[in-house]
C-alpha cells in the first residue's frame, strides 16, 4: 500500500490518494491538505497537515484508511500565527518529530506511529531566539539549536523510559471522536485544543552538548541512524556533512570528502539501519549519489588517533549528461573584498579551462541574498550553454545563508543595503580582475534576486556603470524563467545600463 499527493489546480492543497500495489485506489477522502504525511505502524491510518486560509500549516489530523474525512481526528494545533508546522518520518522508525517554527524560535513534538491516536507529546517549549531541529535516535534526541549561539549547536537529550513507544504512550492523551472534523465543523483552523499539554519530555535543561561549530561554520541539521549520526553544516560558505560513528563512546566527527571542491552536498534519506548516502553536485558536476562507509573501530589498546581513520566514499550513480565534460571547466571559490575593506564575499566562479583573465570575455552574474536562503551551486542543464560562452559567477551576497546566521542578519532590514553593494562589488571585481570585459557583464536575479538586480545599478556611479551590459528578471518565484535582455522600451521589467 502506498500514498501520493495530488494537486490538479496548482494551489498546493493536496488530496491524499491511497492505493494498493496493483494501483487500485482505496481511499482519497483527505482533501485540502498541506505538506506532510506519515504512516502509522499498522498502515491503516496516517497523519497529515491541515492549513488555514493563509496556507499556514497549523493542524495535524489523523485519518483512518477507508473512513470518511469527517471522522478524522485533530491531534495537534499550532495556534500562533507566527509559527508554521512541518513533519517527516524520523530516522528511528518508532518516532515522528513534528516541528513548529518562526523565523527566530521553534519547538517540537513526538508522534508515536505504534499508538496513532495518542496526541503528539511535547519535546520542548518555545524558548526566545532558539530555533530547533530534532531527530530521534530511539532512546534519545539529537537537537540542533540556536539557544547559545546563532550559528547552531548539536545537543543530545535522553528520552524517558529509553524512548519506548509503549511507555511514552502512557504519558500522553488519547484523542477521541469528540475532536473529529464532524464534531468540530464550525471550528476555525488554528483554534487551540482545550486540554493542557503534558510536561515536555526533553526540556532545555536536559540537553547535553554533542558538537559545536568551528570558526566560519553554522550547524544546520542532524540525522540519526542506528549506526551513525550525520550532521549537516556550512563551513567557509560551502555545505558539508560530518559523521559520528555511534560505536564510539566519545563523538569523533569525520568530514565526508568528495571529488568536487566547490559543490553542494547533502544526505540522502535512507532506512534506519542502512549506511549513509550523500548526493553532491555543482554547476559543472552532475548530481552524484555516493555511499559512505565508516572505518573499523581501532582496538582500545591501539595508539591510532581515531580522527585519522578516514571515511570511505563509493560512487553509486551519476546523473547522465550526454556531451558534457566537467573536466573542460574550472569551478572555483574566490573571495571578493567588499567596499568596507573587511568583509570577504564568497563567489563561485566557472570558466572554460583555457580561459584567461585577459579582459575580453563576456560575463554572467547571478545572486539572491534574502531570507537566509543559500544560492549553492547546482547542476542545471539549461545553464550549460551559458557556461560554454561566458565567465559565470554566483555572488553569495549578504542576506543569504552561505556564511551562517550572522551573514543573513548583516543583509536584512536596516542593513539590507549590504546585499546590493556586495552584488555591485562582485561585478566590479569581475571587470577589474580581467575576467570580464567592460560593458559585457549580464546580471540576473529571480524573486528576491529580482529586487537585488533591480536595486543594484541605482547607487551613484562606480565602476559598475561600465560593468553591467543588461539585466532583467521576472519576480514571481526563484524558478521563474529568464527573459532575454532587451532595451528599456521593450519592457518595464528589464533594461540596459550603458
């Protein structure tokens, strides 16, 4: 039996379609749902997300396969309109962690698939300026949080009764038909449940440190498995994955190294007892899935330093890109000094291996710089023709998340101007360094990057006046298509700076 989400109108409200392996549909009663789905252990019920009129994910409902939607029971509510919920199956199959977050704080609950009618148990309350991202390892939680540093810490907290679903279920409240959709027909989404929640299972005071960020690092997420813990982080503007072998009593974090120095790397979801898999890619390297093997632990009497035992990385699959040879291109990370004389702006620079900074090339610069979203290099087949013709640069300007939380906060609100001046400073560097000819630099921005692109040429003239050739951007979404550059009279959204 499986389930899929169906949206035929494009409004991101889904109908969950449950079907047998033969393809026969046996249930499609759940309609108007948001993102999020998790099966109960018996595969006869599941939880899904309800949304309010603003599309905010605020309710968690339980549906039993084969029953009407009006029989669905409300398990959990996030009444604060500044917060939004989300969930996905945890590493440990006996627990599902449900998160609720604002831009500065968060909390989480634990749902028990073996006891689907028990309302999710609170893990921690909201703590000011403390974002949380937790995963269950069965007997404990691993929690990435910003309670002590905005760049994130990894903590672990033991669960009561060793995390036993049976024992935890006895601490919770069982739902009933009194909280069905039919009984709550007049309820507004986001209206809180009347009962008080039980005490948190893992309050902040119970957390013990497991990893701290180094200089220039930000810890972003954690994934627990039977044999290892994988930590996602940013270091010197690049994504990284560190691994701890859980056979070691004291955590030793080893970095996953792949044959692509400037790349984006992330863990691949796998079952609880499977080895770690990662996917890495860049603007020139197609998506590649690799399996990571942990080293054999050294005997207790061995003088070997455990940190010297390297991980083994084996490529499983590389996305095919006929006619494309990454070896023909150089992809490097360069650092451009901002106009303040102190801030170093990371730039992903791609050019043909035979190109030289002789002041003759056309250039293409792109950026984003908002919402702590990182514009990491990814393989895009539609950009390959561009890479063959120009010097291509991604400006990782302030306001994004490439250099951590402080990088984001140094490009928002009262200091948003840093986003725009960084973009201009990178353009000036491309010309002054000789990589791009004056007057032959095209700039692109999408969504919030469209604001970046529209704002960047408007300060008093600098070298950028000779850097830009043309620009444009539709401003609907980060994946919107890019118009060809035109003259100012062709469209109010595009123009040429000469």
